[in-house]
């Protein structure tokens, strides 16, 4: 089995910063992509940032100059450093990892439990 555990969410004022972490554990042979999605009330879930095993990254346009995704392959952990936070960033943030298990046929997507990020004055 595979488990993704998120941490780092919370309440912050506009302009503040938060750092999210997501650690994968369990039956893991290889992790391809790791990334972050978010979902605000009444809205669809959207991709925020993603990093591939080789280090390539991609960002949602509205966060590109403010957020930084990074990855520690040895720890199976992905981070999201969020700076200059805005009220529009308020959402539940979900970690995603595309993982190949030992004796697995194909890679599969696994999700973290979600962590609340609230940006408010």
C-alpha cells in the first residue's frame, strides 16, 4: 500500500507565506510525477504545480511567480513554498504522486488527504 501525508497548511494574512510538505511511503518502486492540486468551495479542482522525476516543473499561471515546487527524491517528498499569498489562494490543497509499486503493472495516481490553506485579513 501507498500513503501520502500532507502538512503545512494553516491561516495566514495576505502577503504571508506557507510551506506545504507531502511525504509518500509504502510499497514504492519509483515515483514519476509529484504535484499539488487545490479546490476552493464551489469550484473545480485545479493543478497548481507539478515536478517530474528529472526536475522539470510546471505551474498554474496565477501562481508561477509566487509559488515554488521542489522535490527530495531520497525522501519521496514534495514541497510547495507559497509566498505573497492572496485571498484567492484559499483552498484545500491536495498532493498527488504517480507511483510504480514493486511488482506493479503500471504507475498509479495516489492522493494525499488534503490540507486547508486560508488567506484572510
